[in-house]
């Protein structure tokens, strides 16, 4: 659980998870553009998410594509669902 909590404590990683959580697959270049992050920064963030078991990666020629880990334990998925829901609820209240 500590790895999951550490992985989701960063706003950029939470934003990347939000993009992937619905089942979409994105390469680092797409995540960079959407989140206004450099390639090295985005790659480091995705490594943390991968090592926590939240996302999977696959090589596609010169790109690495990431997606939600479909085998993530349900209790961990519930934590991510709750965090992402709270994030968007708070953003709507502030806007």
C-alpha cells in the first residue's frame, strides 16, 4: 500500500493516472503534451507508477505506451478511484 500512496502523492502522476484510468493507452509523448511535462520528467513519473503496479507499459517501435493495470488488486483500484473522484470534485468546486 505504501508504494501506491507514494505513487499517487504527486499531482503530475495523479493527472497521468486520470488520463489512463478510463482504459486509454498513451505514449509518453502524448502524456507530455497533455500534462506540459518534459520527456525525462514524464518518464520518471511513469516509472514510479509502473513500479507501484498501477500501470503497465509496452514497447511500440520507439515509443513506450502506458495503460492502467487491469490486474490491479480491487482494494488498490478502489483507492485510486476515490482519489481521482475527490480530485475532480474539488477542482469543480474551485472553478
